C-alpha cells in the first residue's frame, strides 16, 4: 500500500516566484529511511530537498536532513533558509523571532528579520569559515569552468560546513561566458576534496557587488541558481584577503545565466581580516505544494 507525503515548494533568495533557488520541504516525513529520502530528492530533481524531523537536542526547533539529487549533505544555505521559512509559516499562534535547526554539521541559528509589515527576510548565521590552500593551478581552474587562464585572478579553498574552491574572475563578462567542463570540474573537485566550484567577480565600493555562479557536478548539481553556503564562504574569503577593518556587506547576484535570478546578502563581521561572524540573508516565496507517493 502506497503512502502519501506532503511537501511545500518554495523559491529562496528571491522576492518573486519562479526566481531564486527551488526547494522542496517535506515537513512531516515520518519514518523515511536514508535510501527513501535520496530517491525522493532524485525524483524532485531540485538542487536540494529537505526532510524535517523532531529534534531531541535542547534549544533546537527541528532536525533537518538535506539531500541533493546525488547525495546527502551536512549543510547548505538555501535549504536552511527555505526550511526555516516553512517552519515559521506553519507555526500556530505567535511567530518565533528565530529558529534553530539541527544539521549534520551542527546547529544553525536563523533569525527572522521583519523589514516591513509585508516583507520578511531570513538571516542564517553560518559557521565561521576555515581557509585552506590558495589557488595554485589557475589553468586547471580555468579549464573546469571554460574560461581562459589569464581571466583567473585568484582564489582558494574555503570551508564552512561544506568545502568549496573559490575562483575569482577578472570581470563580470568572464563569469557570464563561463561554461562547465564536467570532466575537468569533477577532477578539480576530487583533487581538492570540495563539493563544487564558486566562480565570481567583484566591484568594490561601500558595498561589494558580486556576480557569481556555482557548479557542483559531483553531487548532480550542474549549476546552482543560489548558493547560500558558498556565498558565506566567499564573504569570509574576501574579508580575509582584503583585510577589512570592520563589518562588510556583499550583494551577490547569481542564477541569471540559467534564468533564475537570485539576490543574496552576506554580512561579515571582521577585524582587520579576522572573520568574527558570517550572516547570509534572503527572502523566500511560496510557490506550491504537492503530494508524492512512496
């Protein structure tokens, strides 16, 4: 006998439906096992799908498991923010000011920021980034994303619950013209033991404007429309290499090349390059709901 599971479909890091990054949230999955959750995530075929369970940990609102179409991951940005939104919306009575989620990487605090009476954004407090080696082989990185070696100006490995290789491009046109080379990208990710490649360019000012794209073919995500975890890692990376004296804000545009424009805000608390806090902010839009049978 088949069983029906209800899910909510939301778009994250956008203020309009059909933009941002899609997420399916199964808020009452019952006793699903890991294999069943993986099969469902593969069937949904979004970059991530989440499953919400009760948590036994003190001070935690829910335990959340996150799956790409290819594997389970311990942490990811837009699933955290999108899942917090669904929990917030489903809370009866007084709405919470914050939500704590238990992930594979540990607890994550999501604050509810009521900007206006009609606009709410969610603020994810990320783990502090850990910095690995600087980018040594620019030719290799360039081949992985289909750009010229002289268009790569720097980068390195950064971890904040997930491991990324960050690649800085010369300008926004280079980012737009990039094209994933699956074989090379998989090789680079395996060699550096990272989940994906975050390609970006920047324009500095009072706020840093960033144009970014994220490729993670190793976990069956060819290109991600919005990557909150990598955005936070990038904020820490820039604060460190540019040695910002205090708080800095990044405004990141991602997903334009795949017709899912996303806007992410990253706030980094820092002291002359020492990263003290990383917060990733974004809006969530409900798109639909559905039933899947298993």
